[in-house]
């Protein structure tokens, strides 16, 4: 029997050209014996722009749906995810060698850990990479720890939600990604941390592409009124989950 990790990718027309690089990074992953990956690609919309860029691989499941931004696309993709674990991979990003194997090593050996994150390098348009200078030490991340850091650092977490790998059943129980125009991945990260212990891997697990068309590079992403509303609902959800001891996940 093959164990599966489902890699979830939301994509829209402008980012579709980067799927080839994402696929290359995924195809080069070396997984433990009896493990394989499934790539669930969900278009945010129903156009003819993405299909030509979807690789021909039986491990890939491609779907389309009404436009609702990345959070809705990822959550819709969960309907086709068959894996025990769910891994995030944005269409314009790339996994580093060994990323999936490191996630699985933690999640299959530590029943007290329900999700993992890892170090990120920003990939700049000129090919240079830049790291984050405040990465935590490698090891467990206790319940509520991400929320505390996020509140104290202008709503910036110490770990990156674009590197999440988590138990699929827990992602489903939390409702998937939040129904927000942005920060939906941060919302899921804080919700996961509110109910369960996580893990940070110090070895780089993701190249986070910086390019003009990415959503976080648009002016609307930083508009103060909307940003305040997003942060308020993300915070309220995490605090509500922390307060519900019945939601606490201590073991797999």
C-alpha cells in the first residue's frame, strides 16, 4: 500500500507559466519507501489559460471553479486530496530537495506534532535569494506560540504559511483555508497552532518567488482598512480556538 501526501496548489492565469518550475521541484523529491505524492492543482476561475501549463502526469489532479481567490481554490482542491497529509505549494514557488521527506520524517515519527513548517528563501527576479533573519530554532512550536509572536510583530508570524504540511483530517476539521481575499494561509496556520503543536525545520524547504504579478505585491494587499479587517478575523478565530480545550490535539 502506498502512503500519499497531497500537494495543494491554487493557480490563476498569470501564475500558470510557473507551474513547470513547481512541477520540476516536486518531481525531484525523493520520498521514503512506500510514499508518493499527489498534486492537486485548482484553478481560481474557469479559463483556457491554465490547462496548457498543467504537466501530463497521472499523479496530477486538475480542477477549475468559480473565481474566489486562492483560499477558496485550495479548499475546493481538498475535495480531491487523498493523502494522509496536505502540503501547500503555491504555483509560483518551488520546493527544495528533500523538503517533502523532511516533513514526512517529522509527521510520521512525532505523534505529538500535527503540522510542519520550514525555512524560506525569497527568490528575486535576478536569481538572488534572500533569507529571513528571525527564523526560530529547529524544533517544536507549542500551541499559541505563533499567535503570540504574530501579535507582537505587526501581524507577521515567525514561520511561513507557504511551507505548511499538515494532517489532512485536521485541515478539513478547521474548514480549510479562510474565506478571505488574502492572508487565508496565515489564518490556517494560526488555527492549526491554536489546536495543536507544530514543528519548524531550519533547513530551507521553499523558494518563494518574488515577481510583479504575485498577489502580495499588489496595492490592494496593503490597503489599511481591509488589512485590519483580515487581521481581526484571523486573530479572533485563533483566540476562539485556543479557548476551546476540547479542540486540543495532543496526538495523532
